[in-house]
C-alpha cells in the first residue's frame, strides 16, 4: 500500500522544498527532454534565466503551493521551443519538470513556448503538489 499523509504533513513537505531551494533560486527554461533526475547534468539550450523572488511560492494549502509574484524574463538569450525547466540554488538542482503553453498540461506553463531572441517570457502557472493524499 502507498503511504498517505495528512494535509499538514504534505504542506510541511512542500514548505521544506521551497526552503531547501534557498532565497532567490535561479529558474532556467530549456529546450529538449527533462534530464532523468535532478542529479543528472543539464540538457538542452537555455532559453531564459529568471531569478525568482526570495519568497517564490505561496504558503502551502491543501497540499499544494503556487507561484508567488510575477515570474518574467525580459531579455531571452536564445531562440527555441521551451520544453523543460530547472530550479537551482548555485549548481544544485532542486526541482525540474516539463514546460508547455498555457492549457497544455505541463508542470509549468508559459505564455508562449516558441521563444524568439529578445522576447519576454512569462510563467503563467506553476503549482507544486505533494503526493500521498
């Protein structure tokens, strides 16, 4: 049987993930497939790099946390199709997942995944949900 956790335990786990990622972690939007896990080397081309706010996720509630504030990169470095993201503190990857356009079902959604040089990139939705409900 799979473990099941109380909402309080799931909320605490989510808050710990944000705390472990540190203040103002770096979010990179990349092309290509998501690496096998966070310990694997970066893959794909970096399309956008964002320094997230010190408090980048809202308070955990009901076993979920959502983005807090505005997540935008005003000066995209390279053109390409956004496919995955990584959130790091220094060289350590703490979180990664898929990227799709709004309504596409990815772990993170952007206003537009077909990114041109100089285009502003805006993250429109990101929810971190704990398992074990």
